[in-house]
C-alpha cells in the first residue's frame, strides 16, 4: 500500500487540500483593516472575527481531502480507485471554480472602499498542484491495473 507511488501522490493531495483549509488564500486591505480569505471564510486579521463564511467551498475542500485517504485503502480494487480519482478531479475542479468565484465576489465588495489593496497568496495555486497529483495517481493506478491484467493473460 505505502510502497506504491500513487499512495504518495494521494497523500500529497491530502496535504495540499488540508493546507488550503489552514493557510490564507488571499489578503484584502481596506483602510486600516486587513481581511484574509481562508477555505472556510473571510476573517479579519485584527479582531479575528469571521465576516463571511464559504460553507460550500469548505465542504468541497474537506471532501477532497478525505476522498484520497479512502482511496489509499482501496488498493485491491484498482478500478474503484480510478473512479474515485475521477470524482476527486471533479471535486478539485469545483473547488478551484468556487475559490475563483469567492475571490471575485470579495474583490468587488472591497472595491467600494476608498483605499484597498489585495494580494494573492501562493496557497491559491495549491488546487492546481493537487489536480496534477491526482492525474499522476490515476495514471499510476491504471498502469498497475494494466500490469495485473497482462500477468493474468500470461497464465
């Protein structure tokens, strides 16, 4: 299970999506107040108060962090693993789209202020890296399945 390369890819997806939940994705400066966009909502840096929650994004990120963990333990059922990788691809793509939508919505909300600035954090690129790792995991699982089928054909 752990000796397979796709297990490392799937663990990488878990780590990246967990980091997206914990680290700020973007920062908005409005006058004297600073807001950070997390995977679960928009939070003020000074007061720590949550201004807006992003529930659906948080649900998608949690699901996209748990699904690869489940997928790791299905190592005897490779076709099911491939299907779960496809579902993970859909979840990660949906979270990228939702993240972009929330970013644009908050950007427009803060654009009304007299003085504002914004900065995108490196963590905004983590879902793209997770998508790439998911693709690599799916390819490695398919290669394992092809190897097993070729060995069955020889017997």
